[in-house]
C-alpha cells in the first residue's frame, strides 16, 4: 500500500463508498514488503481495528456469526 492509499480509502468511505477489510488487508506496501505495525498497517487507527494475531482455521472448523453457522458446520 502506498503512502497515499490510506487517505484515498478514507475519502472513498467518507463519500459513501463501501470497504471490506480482511485480516491481511494492507499487510504489505506497494513493493510487497511487510509493513511495520502488522496487519492493517496504516488502516488500524483509521478504522479503530487492530489484529493482534491470526491463523487459518482447520478445514473442518465452523464459524458461528449472529446465531448462524457457516460452511463446514453440517
């Protein structure tokens, strides 16, 4: 992510745009190098979200969200 990108994202969202972030959003700069501060990089303070740690779930692990179970829960 370039230096300008966080400001561009903020303007986009403030103008009514929708943004989807994942745990690996903004984890690298525009050259592919991991950014200081970990996952979300410069977006952490902008969105008030911090990722302390992450790991993939086992394939058979089900996620429950708002009372609904996701794929793999059958």
